[in-house]
C-alpha cells in the first residue's frame, strides 16, 4: 500500500513539474515569432530604403528588386507609386514576406501614403525610419504581422 501511495505521489509531482516546464517553451516560441517578424521588417525596409532596386529604373513589368529611393534616404515618388501599383502578393514575394502581412506608411506633416493591409492587431512588429520626400522629412513606418 505504501508503495502504491508513493508511486501515485511521485507520478503527480512529475506531472506538475512537466506542466511548469512547458510554460517557458510557450514564452520562447512567442519571442521567436516576434523576432521573425522583426527580421522580416528589417529585411523589407532595407530593400525599400537602402537599395536602388533592380533594375535601378524599374517599373511594374521589369522589377526584380523594388526600391522606393533614388538617393540615399530620398524617396522617389514615381518608384513609390510603382510599388503601390504592384499586386500585394507580388510585393510580399519581392520583399521576402511570404507567410506574413505588412503595412507601409509614409507620413509627413501634411500627407500620409499607406500601402498594404491595415491591421490593428497586437501581434504587429513596427519599424520606424526617417527619409526625405521633396526636401521634407517623412516618417516611414513598416508593420509586419
């Protein structure tokens, strides 16, 4: 009888310990998902704001690598409009965002340009950068979820 009672108590303690061990795994998995989104946001904004695109004067038919700048940190409105006119799924493919969604916001004091999907979910990772459009400072916000 003592042996059975000891076995039941031991088995119960093992189950309790295993349930506590599983909690950090969930926290780690959540952190990995956030880090994946952050890496994707960094990669996408680097493509858009730190390269000149391929070819440099790309259009919707020739684009291999989209960029919205014509000089370092200077947004080209023609490239930005061409980017906006691309199919959403094609843009995700070009930015290496398959499996994710995004919103690109270029905001100045007087206007706001939004591209992508809108989502107010709490699982969004947001990356903010500053650029110029026509000599005016703008905030470039890129959200990934």
